[in-house]
C-alpha cells in the first residue's frame, strides 16, 4: 500500500478495480467513482486487464454523466461542488489532456475557497485522487515545464486551505518537497506569478509558525503523525525563495523570512548542523544557504538584508546614532559561529556541504557589502570576528592536499571567502597574512606553488588561479613598507629581527616565482594570475637590501630571457610579456600623471648594461622583422621609451634604422606603429629624459618629418565616403589645405607624399561624381590643379612624377564619372600642354606617368570640344606615336637591344604599353562628325594606326601586354574615323593582312599546342578582325589580296571563320569586297571556287535582307551571272 492509500476510499469497488496491486487506468468520472463507492455497488465487476492498445484522443466522461454535463456547469456557482475534477488522466493521456485536467482541478479548488465549505477530510478525497494521479502521470509531468508549474501551483493552492487537521497539509508538503527537489536536481524551470509566489512563501511561513515551529518531528520522540515536518516546510520555503527571489518584496522577505524564520532555525539547530546528526538537517542547511546566496546576489534583497534602514536608527541620549542592520548582524554572526564550530569539532574537509554552503553565504554577503559601499563603525568588529573565526579553518584547508573533488571544492570555497575578506576588511587580515607569508613562510608559501598541483591533469584550473590571486591580494594588502622601514633611522637596520624575517620571506617568494620561468624548471605557470602577482612583487615591494635586490633583478632577468627563448611555450611568453609591460609603467595614473618604471627594472637596466643592451636590440629586430612575438616586443619597447628613453635609445643608430624600415614598408599598420613609437619616445623624453635632448639633438627635425610623413600616409587611405562626410560638415578644406601645405615642404619626401595624397584624394572624391556639391567640387579641383601644376615643375624628379600621377588621377576620375564640368577648359589645356612637355623629361618615371596622364587629359579635352582640342589631340597623337615607335625599335632592333641595359629595355616596354593604352583613349574620344580639315587630326590618327598595326605584325617579338594593348587601341576607333582613314591612305589593308595571317595561324593550330598567351592573342584578334572588316573598302581588300604572304590557305581560313565563327556579325559587303578583288586580280584567277564562294555568300546575305522589289531582282540577276561563271 502506498503512502497515499490512507486518504483514498477503500470500498469493494476499488478492490475490484485493483489488478496486481495497481489501479485500473481506464477513464472514470470522479463523481461516479465516489457515488458508487458510497453505495458499495461494484462487487460483480469482472477483474480483467484493460486493453493497453486502445489510445483515446481526449478525456471522455462516463455516459451516465455526459447527459448531466450542461446542468452541472449551469449550477456550478449555486450548488456546492466537490474539490475534485470530473475525470482523471490515463497513463496514455497526452500533455494537452494533462494540462486540461490540472486546470480544471485548480478551478474546482478556487470555487471551494469562494464557497467556504467545511474542512473535513471527506471534502479532499478528490485531492487524494490527484495525489495518486501525480504518481501515474509522473513521466508526462516531469517532461513538460507547464505541467510541472501547474502541479506545483495546485499543491501551493491546497496549502492555503485553513484546515486544523495537519495530516492533509503534511502530505501536501511532502509531495511539494519532492517536486521542488526533483525540479532542482533536473533543472526544471517552473514559473509562478508575483502574487502566487508571495502567497506561497507566506503560506509556508504561516504553516511553519502554526505547526512545524511548535514541535520538530525529527527531535521530539513524542511527535505524532499529526505534526507537519518543520524541515520539509523550511526546505520548501527555501527552494521557493531561491527560484522566485526576483518576485518577492525585498523588505518583507528580509524581515519575515530571513530574520524571523531562516536565521532562528539555523541558530537553534546549530549544534546538529555542525555535527551532522541527520542527513535531512544538512539538506535543510544547504537549502537555506542557497536561498540566502540568491537573495544576496539580488541588489534589492541585498540592500534590505545588509544596509541600514530607517527603522535601524536609534537615539542615544537624544543624539541620533546609526547602527547596522540587525539582519546583517545576525546573518554574519550565525555563519561565523557555524564555520568556527565546524573547524574546531571536525576536520574542515569532512563536512564539505556545510562548509561550502556557509562559505558561499559569507562570501556573497561580503561582496554585497563592498558593492553597497557601507562603512559603519562596526565594520572593524565584523571583520575581526570573521577573520578570527576563519583563521584556524583557513590554515587547515591550505595544509589539506586536494586529492578528491570534494576537497578541491572546500578549498575553493575558503579561498573565495578569504579573498572577499581581504577586499572588504583589509586591515583585519594582516594577522593571517603575517602568519602565511612571513612567520611560517617556509611552511605555507610552497603550498601556493605546489608542483603536483601545477602538473596534474586532475586539478581544477580555477583553484590555481585563485591560489595565485589570493597570494597577490595578500602581497598588495600587507604593510611591507612599514615593516621594512621600521628601523630606518638606525644604522643597524639589517640586524633587526622583524626586518630580517620580512626580507627572508620576500627573498624566498622572489626565488620561487623566478624558478618558474627558468628553462630547466619542470613547473611552469599556466595561470594568467601570475602576471598580476609578478607585477605586484616588482612594483609594490621596496628593494631595500642587497639580497632583495639580487632576487628581484633575477626575476626580471628571467622574464626578459623567456620572451626570446624559442623553447618556451606561448602561454609562458605571454605571461612574461604582460608582467614586463605592467611593471615598466608608461601608463597614466588616476590623477593623470605618467607612471614610471618600477625600481627593479631601473636597477636591472642601469647595472646589467650588457644584458639590457642585447635585450633592447632584440626588441628592435623583432619589431622590424615582425616575427611571431613582435607584438610583445612592441608593447615592451613603448613602455621603455616612455619611462627610460635614454636607455632605450642608447644606440641611436638602431632606433633610426627601425623607424626607417617601418617607413619604407608602408601600410596603415606600419604607419600606426611608427606614430606610436615616436609618441612614446617624445612622451618619455619630456617626463623622464633628463639628458635625452642633449644626446639626440636631431630628434626634433627627424620626428617632425616622420610625423608629417605618417599623417600624409594616413590621408592617402581615406575613402570617398570619408571625404564626402568632411565636405558635408564643411571640414574638407581644412584637411585638404594641410595636405597642400606639405607640397611646399623642405623635404622632397614630404612633397612627394603630399602629391600622392592629393592623387588618392582625387580618385576617391571625384570618382563618384559628387553631383550634390558641384560648386565645391569645381572650386576644389581648381585649387588642386593649381598646386599640382606648380609641383609638376619641381626640381626633384620623384615630386614631378607624383604630381603628374595625381593629375592623371584627377583626369581619370572626371572621365570615369563623366563630370567634365568640374574642370575648366583652360585648366585642362594647361594640364595637357604641361604633360606633353613632360614626355621629354630625363627621368623615366616622370615620362611613364606623363604617358598615362596625357591619355586621360586628352580624352577630357576632346569631350569638352574646346577650340584648341583638335590641335592638342594631334600633338598628343604624334608624341605618343613617337614613344611607341621608340619602344618598337628598342624591341625589334637587335643591335639597339644589345646596347641598352636591362632596365632601359624594361622601361621601353612599359612606355610602349602605356602609349598603346593612351592612344586608345585618344582614338576613342575622336567625335563621329570630325572631318579632315579639323587641324588634320585624321593625319595623326593615320600615323598612330600604322604604328599600332606594326605591333600586330611583330607579335612574335613583342610582349603580350604590348600587343593586346595595341589591338584594343585599334578597336576603339569609331567606324566614321576608320572610313576617313581608309579614304586617306590604304593603311587598313595592312592591318587587315596582319590580322588575317594571325587568324590563319590560330585556325591551323587545331590541337591547341600553342601557349596560353597565344590563345589569348587569337581571341582578341577575332574581335579586331570583325572591327576591320566592317570598315574595309574594295581598295583594302585588293591590298590584302596583293600581299605575297596571303595565300589560298589564309583566304580559305578567312572564309571558314567568317561563315562559322562570326554569328552573322560580318555583313554582305565584307564578302563582296573580297569577291570583287578575287575576280580582278590575275594571281587569283586560277582559284575560281574561292571567288564563287565569297560572291555566293554575299548575294545570299543580300537576298535575306530583302526578298522582294527591284533590288531583289537585281540580286537574282547577279547570282545568275555568278552561277554562269
């Protein structure tokens, strides 16, 4: 029989329905169940197992009850109703059925409260069924959070019934405890409303005061089953407070629950808790502690528990006196007594649950006190009490070797508590610190650096961190300066017992930490807390005798060696670098002053000159080469430059070399490093460099030049959106003038960088049009052009080259965005004239940039259609053709090629390639309506065309980029200009011959045995051939057919390509000119078939265009003539 059977009816009908000790789970109406139970009618029912294969989709009431369903619902408010639902869920019921069942039961209970029925046990037989149902549907309930919330809500609702019979309440409390503990163990979240949470906690607190508080069933041997177990009530209350803390009122919870229930219970059961007589007592204590920790982590509850409130004000002899919150006093008192009792009666490691829970509560309370910033007078007394009760247990825990997980958890809890005490009551922890680090340092210091702990794989990593953090806290808090300077006025200070004991302890601590960073050490630091410990040791400990000086400098030496030791692990190098950076200073204090280097570092750099010099040189080399550890080296160097500039740059030449290497490498990252290093040296030179200004007199000029170079380099990386934002904020001119000012600097490098920055500005700012700021753009363009025209005449060739490069960027941006209105016609003409003159410059880089710039500027001139546009265009064509001819001769003339150097040959190729590209720009800009009398521009086009055609003819001897650029330039000539060229001279025929010859070579190469470059050339030649065929005349065709190099093979390949590969892009006229040429030239008279094919194809394409009319008849007549031939 289960523990609920005492509350269930035991009539014959239930006995008949029990099968093998289990209740039949078929759907039964609760009203019918009790009705039949009272009359005793079910004795003839057959005992058979229900069919488990039948799965009902919903709860179905009994047929006899179904007809009365509407009547019962109508009379629900006027007729007394039982506190049980109409039907119970089955084992096979789904979650929806369970939720409907639970919701109906809650409504019945609410109706029962409104009608105030009698509180007899018979009225709760439906609840007994509900309790049994919980067991039957346990699997479904525990897998659904909403069902779990409904079950807990029903149990809490049932406890609100004011029944004098405590047996029923005891059963509900036990079930509630079981459910809450199950939810906590399996991390099931159940939600209650704010009102439900408050009512639930108040009900449990009321029951504890009414039943459980009068007698403890676990300690009273005369307790009957009529008494509610106070431990279960406390556990339920604590679990509810823990899970619903954010919904409970802070002041009421602190006064009613914490002060009047939890703490009195702990105080009353203190002896039993410390000795752990009962397991449930420990569970009660742990539950209360978890609830208190949750409350203390909440700011509102923590303030109500710990901060003094209005009612805590006391009047003493008419004077107002503030006292501490009584809840805070009692909480810390109870917990400190428990910790003290545990440490005195048993070993701290034997009762981990009690110890850990008490430590967590006190730690949370101390952290909250520190956050609340409450410093009443009694704070010293609290700290003394807590530190006194903690001292014995803390020392015992540190001596305990953590062999199991439970011991580790206990040690972690005590270390956390000790750190909180140090943070909250630092003065009260001096005694424990003296005991650990000075008096018995040989015993306790090694425990912080246990070798087995650092090398074991089973150790908990947070424990190592907290051990080192605790040691660092003690080092920061203990009054080392007062202990070491106590006898400073006496000459025999070294003979003082206190002085010798403190220095011996510190020497031992320095030695232990230094050993961890030795290459031969088997114990190496894994915790990042080491950097804080070493920073504290190096900065806070006064080095007042030779022994301390030696051990401290040895630690610094070890850290410096680890950084450049390739065998050291990455974590070890990172710890050493962090420690050196933090100890080197160079950062601002809270008052705004620059913190200098620690005393240990100054001693090492001044006394260990050879080692420090090697160390600094390695820093320089690491940053310049940017190896794996260059970031650590950079941070350390910056700190050294800020605090010891005279030592860091003793070798001024190495420092200059580093900056020059960073400057040459370029890039925004290197520029940032450049500026940071300069800023660090300048800062240290001002604050800590006594003799730096005398030893490095050239720093000012060098630094100023370097800074300006970095600024200009940064401006070069601005994007178009950056410049537009500055223009919208009317700040663009300010920054642009800063760049323009450097165009007149004394340094040629600065002038060059300024012109480069202007060129990048032109690309970004003018590249996207900026139509919204047309006037601003035109004005800015005029200012920029004026400065660049001046810089283009600079005496230094690199400045001239960069100025012309910037002018090319400006013209290119205007061309790409088609914003020709930005540049005035006179300015563009001035740019073109200047660049044409620059084509004769003696510097190859100036000439190369001029070739590029003249193409973009000439394009803009032709598009603006100024009066002198065609004259300037002809000059450009002539000069570019001249440069192209020079490049061809340098590449094709073997004798000249031998005389030229490799650099000269490379420059000639670049100039020829650039000339082809610029010629293409000019040829593409020639208008369609130009005529031959337009300053004879067509003459210039003809010369350029002939030279470009030579590139195609000698493609085997030239660079591929060279030839491709020439092809692109020819393709950019408009058909109108091509017709004018053809009428003037027979130059298209030569280009057509070269293209047909190259086509034949590519078609003969059926197996693609040639290189990839040749295939690219063949693809581009196909486009060129289409363009030439559209513009060729009869004379051009005759020129091709008269060429000796053009044979039947080339013509057959041409016809095949025109038919198969052009996709009808070639018109009938292209076939006709070759048909007429073949018929009129005697050398082709033997090959009649080739002429017929061209003619037939021409006539066929003409017929496709127009099949009717006199034109079609003429075509048919011509086809007949051709057929007769």
